C-alpha cells in the first residue's frame, strides 16, 4: 500500500511529495505489546523524537521500570538496564555518578515511582541528581491486572478497590510531582497528558525541556505524564481519553509545576536545608 | 628491633577492608550507616573523594545496592557494605544482579539476628549468604576470611570473581573482624581491568545493549537459567577455597570459618597438648562449599565438630559433604557471644567420648568408618552437643 | 605463647587508645597482636574496654577463657573483670577512683595505683590509662619500654602533638610505680 501511494504521488510530480512525518531511527519498528489505546506508545514515540532532536541516542543510558513498560527497551534502541520495582532513580544515580557524560533517563509508572519507589525518587530528587525522569501516571497497576495505585482517584473502581477508592480506608491520591517540586534539588517538574493532539504537543515540549535541563547541567527533572489504561479502567480507548481529560486532569492539574532553570528563579543554594547539628 | 618481616601496621578490620577495596581499584562505593561496619562507610566517605572516586551515602540499603547495580552496569568496579538487616534489604537487588549478570562486591559484617537482634559478633547469616538472600534460582560466591590480613587479600579476589563471572560476590565477616585491629602488611592487589562487551556506555557506534533479567518465554528463560547454572558449576570447579591445619594425622577435625575458626585453632592447640589428634578444616569459600575436599577428609576421621557463631547453619553443608561417614557434632554460641577455646575443647572431648563409647558398644573397629558406612549416631551426637547454657 | 590483658573503665579514660599503644609496641617488638574493643551502645553508656592479646605466633582465638592481666579504672570494671583474671595473674586497680576497694582475691597480684596523681606528675592528670600501661609493662615486661615510647610518640603525636610529653611522662611515672610495686 505504502509503495503504491508513493508511486501515485510520484506520478503527480515531485513537488507534491512532502515529508510530513518520519519515524525516528531510535524507535524500533516492531509490533507493540501494549494494549489497544494505551498511552505508553505515544510517550515512547515522543521520547524517541526528543532524543533524536537533541542528538542523544548514542549517549543515552536508560533505566527500565517494572510494570507494563519494562519492555521499553524493545522499542527504544538505546542502552538500557532493568531496575527492580521502584528502584530506577537509585540505579540511575549509580549510572550518573560513574558516567558524568552520559544522558541518563528513567521511565517509571505510578505504582513504581509513587508507591514502592517513593524513597528512591524523593532522595534522587533531594540530591538533585542530574537525571531526566519520565513518570507515567495512569492511576492503576496495569501489568498485574488493574489494581489500585497510589494515584487512583477517589471513588475509582479497580480490582483491589471493587467498591471504589474510599479515602477513609485507602487514603488519598498522591500528587507526588508537586511534592517533589518542593525540593531545591528539582530543577524542573511538569505535568502533561496524552489526552489529545494539543496535549501531546505540549507534553513533547515538556519532555524536551526536561532533557535540556540535564544537558545544560541542571539538577533533577521530572515530567509526569497523565496517561490512560483502557483495559484497567474498563473503558474503550475513546472513553478513557474523555475520562483523562475530565476527572483525571481535574485531580492532577496540567502545566509546569516548577522551573528553577530560568535565570530569575535559578536554584538558590541557600534554599537547601542546612545540615542540622548532630 | 629487627624482625626480618615486611613492615606491618596496625589496622582496624573495617578500615582495612575498605582500603583493600580502594587499592583493588574500587571505582564507587554506596552505603548506609549500620553497626558494626560504620567505620567502613566512614573510611570510604573520606578516601573515595580524595581519590576522585564515587562515594554516595544512600537513603537506605535499597538505595545503596541499586545505585551499585546502576554503577556496575556501566562496567565500573563497585562495592557496597552493610550488616545483616541491611543485607536483607539488599537481597532484592542481589537477585536482579545475579539474574542480569551485574558484578558488585558486597561486604556483610554480620551481627546477631533475627530481627534487629544485636551488634555482637555472629555468623547467623550463613543461610542467607549461601542459600538465599533474594528470590530465584541463583548462587553467589561467598568469601569468609578469618583474619584482617586475609580479608584484605580476599577483597581483590572478590572483585576478580565478580568480574570474571559477572556475578555479585559477598564477603562475610563478623563484628570481631570488623572492629578488631591486627598487624597487617600493606600488600595490595589490583585485579586487571577487563574490556566488558556488556557494559552500558551509550550505544555510540555499536548496537544498543540491554542488561535485564526478565524473559516471559519459559523456554528462553530456562536457557538463561541453564547458562547461569553452568556458570555456577564453573565457579565450583575453579574457585573453591579452603584451608587445612594440622589435619595430617588427625582423627578428629573441627570445621569452622571466620572468627569461629580462630577459636578452633586455640582449642586444637590445647587438644593436641592433651594428646588428641585434631585438625582444622576451614572453608574460605562458603559457597562454593569445599564439599569434595571435606568428603575426602572425612574418610580418615572418627568425628567432626562444627563450630559456629550460630545455632548451626554450616553444619548442614558439612553433613551433606560427609554423607554419614563419621559423626558430625556441633558447638556454637548465639546472640553475639563467642565460644571460648575451653568450651570448644570440652565439646571436642565430649565428641571423642561418645565416639569411643559408641564404638565399644557396637564392637566397631575404627576402620569401620573408613569404609564409608553411614553413621546412625550423628543425630544423637548433635543433640548432645548443641549450644549449652553457659554464660 | 599468648598473653592477654583487658583495659576497662569509663569512656574518656583513654583505655582504647592505651590498648592500641600496647598493640603497636608489640608489633615493633616483632610480636603478633590482636586488639578488640567493646563496641556499640555499650560504649555510649559510659563504659569502655578493650582486650589486647600478645603472642609469638599468629593469634588464635580473639576471646580468652581468662585474662593474664586486667587494668580496672572504675567500679563496674573491677566487678566485671577482676574475677576473670587467671590465678597468678595481675590486677591493676586505679586507687584514685576506687580508694580502698580491691579485687579481694589472694591468688592474683593486685597492684593499687593512684593513676590520677601519677598522671599529674607526668604533666596531665587525664592520662590515667597510660600510667597503668607503664605499671603493666614494668610488672610483666611483655614489650620493651622503647617500643611503648615510640608508639606513644607515633599515636599521640599524630593528633595531639602537645600532649606527647605528658603521655611519655605518664608512662614513665607508671613504669616507675610499677617497678616499685613489683619490688614491694
């Protein structure tokens, strides 16, 4: 089909053959293992585009999470190490310290980053590790079958909150990116979404900014991506995107949460907590 | 006063281990404070930055070991240290490192467990070190020095084994080895650097590399695991280490490692003064356990006494190796206590007494055991020689 | 042959330091030696002790059945360690703190030493353990006086050069008192 289209284009003349999109080489051409409508594919593509735009693939050492996205190394053709569940920021710290010249990237889901790996992400951020963290928040444990995550919305039904998340019993959703943004070690923190084309465009700019922060020698940079899990949410892909644009974005406001890379708001050394006397 | 020896200096175990690691070329250290190994972390905190190398005090042992995993994935020479409860936290990553072939050296200055336990000298983590830590079908070479000098030598060995076999390697000591000072020769060894075809350095000019342990296809995973088992057989074949002392004419042997082996030496010297023919069989690698060597030795022995700072853990490997060729008795202390040489001597005499009585009762000549007849009295001996209530 | 001594008292009395001085002197004399402290919360509780084992062959057991000598600088140490000294062994009691109290044993040599006063003669009344070390060396002669001097210069000189003379003075005072005590 592709060949035919190109041939017919050629018949209409060279001037009409305009390249509108080219898949970055770093994005591996293979069938996806993600479910239909899943946001991970979009996020992988954005990452591939940004890495390519910034000429980073050959310098990248990335850390894969536990969860659906453990297989990210099947799609992004860069060096990868697999971290135990939640530990990607610690693994990335080890890489960072040994390879100052490398571009270090982590990719984690919400169970990984905001539950089991809370200590690791908080302390990597507190140390101001020069790492770019992609945090995919779809409000659910997808790979294990749709259980409640720390980010699951109040009232949301999951396989482990079958009557809906009850704050009295199960606590409240965590806005962990806002929490991290409090730390002076965090240079950039933002939240985007894959809900529609406009959101995806803005998300790409955020990811690019978070990568540039690292290249420019800034501290910790994180982009939270609100994503969907149609299967885990029990919705069609279209319904899941509507849900994402509605209650999810309401609970997790979009935008740049902190940007200390701008000269006027450069990270002040004095903002760091002083060492308490022992 | 001329002694004719190389210059010796007094060094504390924890610090000597740290410096030996540095001299062995350790590029990065990650740790978290815990007694009785805090001096090791403190030594690294001072020395590593001096040398332009990496030191990070992590937020937890989980953080430390996973930083080590990431650092080792880049091909660096990496170490962590901790003590028992911290090693339990590191167990998760050890499984990942074993599964993905990430070489990291761990030092466990063991304390007395279970739980928070106590900080006294103990060998209560033998099972953890040799049989377990994390999940899955894997092994980790475990080195067990009995002196500060040997601990220093073995640090270089630990890095060598880790890199040669792409595996985590653990060195176990106890609070005494960590806290004590002994004269040591400042004689260090730096294992040669190898070019790793797996290290993550950024995929410039080569295909991307992946360090992972997951394989959802059972057949692929089984092949991966078979390759691991092949590696473990190679390690067992080439890297088993042990030391014998006064075993030549021995009728009895003490099997002990680490600090317990030192107590055993003193007890053996006294037993020899009392006319008992006793020697020491000291495993230096706890895994691979020197089972063939001990099996061979057991053919000449009338009885074996296993001495441990635990309720009796290594004794299970001793029994598996001896296969009933001679009785295997036990003496140990727990909770941070160390048996004294006289206590061990008492246990040796009790073992000899029981062996003699059993033989007299059954009319067996000593040669009966040389034919490898399985002994049925081993269990009874153990029961009689379990840790007493002294102290 | 192995010989062992325990130095015990309050934290701050210099017991661990003094044990290390003995250990370094032993190395200088070509001997084998093992130094092991009490460690952990026990130290923070105010008592400190270390054991030094000296021998001609590599040291075997790091724990001993009996001590050949004990230096006890306070009451808990007297109670704990004096009974653990082998018959015929030596107990050095810091009479500056313990007054007339002793170990109450007739089968050991008990040396009562006003460590504070003797240390003051040497120039610093805090160096009580170094005094006791002097008496120990005078009485038992495990290591040479020269090696202790050298170890003191090396160890004290490294951190607090200003107290080296006082350390040497305290050691000399203990040595002299120990020699007298032996003659008596």
